[in-house]
C-alpha cells in the first residue's frame, strides 16, 4: 500500500532538515507552494505541516510563516499533548464526539481567565474523547478568536482542538493546575462515572502572541486515568 500524499511532504521537509539544507530558524515554503509542487490539495500540505508542528519539528509564527524549530525544548511537568497522541502511544483506538461548538461571550470569571473585557466574543467547545470506545476525557475549552478566528469552522472529530491550536499559533507560555473534584451530573454521565467517583481535572491556560489564546478544563475519571510527566 502506497504512503498517503501528506506523508511524502513530511518526508521531503524532514530530509531537508536532516541534510542541513534547512536549519533552525529557516522559513520553509508555505502550504500553497508545497501543494503546487507536490500537485496535491492545499489541505493535504496543511496536514503535513500541522503534524510536524505537533511533533515540534516546525513552529508557526502568526502572520509571518512556518520555521524550523529548535531541536530541543525545555521540559515541563505536563507537556502540551493531544489526548489522541496519548491513546495512540498505548496502541489503542481513538475517536471523538463533539458535544458543543459555538460562539459566545465571556462572563466576568471567564473574561478574567482570558484577560479580556467582560462580554468579549469567544469560542466554546466541548469534546468527548474516547479510548477503545470508552470515554477517557471531557474537554471544556474557550478560545480567543484573535488567535484562531476559524476555530468554530473546524471538524474536531478529525483533529483535536489542541492539535489545531498548535498548528495555527505557537505557544509562548503554559499554565497548568491539577486538582481532584466531584463532577456534576452531566460530566459524570458523559464519562460513565459513579456518583461519588472523583475526577482528575487539568486546568490549562496557554498564551500566544502575548495574549491568552485558550483556557481549557480537561476532566478525567479518577479511577481510570493517571497523569504522568518527565522532568
């Protein structure tokens, strides 16, 4: 079976980097140019670049272009990773179901978290992530439209919100808070949890281009999920 078209573009970029033709900080050709060279749809070229951004081979600078990333990164307690990547590493099957994807406005608490005036427009998504057909994470996320203006147009059953945001903006700073909490009835129902079963909640706030790009609460069953990190 032949490799998919986007894999050929990924291999092309990686070969240039490994050969030293493209070095750290070099700007790589835009999606439109790669699509024309490989005679594929721009979406195909975009997938190749998004995967390399997610893999930290490339970095995207908003309104500037896509560049070869630094070969090493500072380690953090909780890496910015997509739940789909975690599931794939365990060699399990991943899928997602969208529960909500709307444009809304901030209340005072959300406005403070996003560092926006109260009543500012934002995007809100709720995604239920599955591992081997069992619910593993409920993601409740708010996104600053100035960072991802087309967020509400995406199909997050094909790519995760985290993967999409890493593709359109380069994180400059990440804040994590981890806590145990009792979930409300709706979250328990989606995660198929008992009434008194605790949740492990990861609160994540990311900055891009000097502003808060996204605020997310990631809910997990405390009995079926554990969080690990490398220093």
